[in-house]
C-alpha cells in the first residue's frame, strides 16, 4: 500500500470515529495556519488552536523538514583584536 492509499484510509477512519478536520478559514495572505502544518495534515496534532503553535512545520512534498539553523559566528579573543589594531 502506498502513501496515497494510507492517507485516504486514515481520513476514512477519522470520519468513522467522529474526528473532524479543522476547516480552512479566511486568513491573511502569507501567514501560515494550522491547516498548512505537517502535524495537522498527518493527523498528529491534538491541539485545537486558532493560530499555529510553536511546533508549526510546513507540510511539503519532502515530508517533515527541520527549520533552518542560524549560522555560527565566531568571536575574536581580546588578544586577536589588539593584534589587529596594532
């Protein structure tokens, strides 16, 4: 069974036990909502919020993608700064 078939079955099971997906509401363009979240789309979210929570991850074709990490900036020691100034 492929991913597409499993997703359809998951939705059928959710409907059968009375779970309903949140309906897409009108929202501002460019702002993410829970409907766009990977966890919501995979039915892994147990929260019922009006806006995305801190664990929001966009649902993409590649699956769960970790957020970008900031680049590491190395600090110079006071000795190095003095050597450059001289």
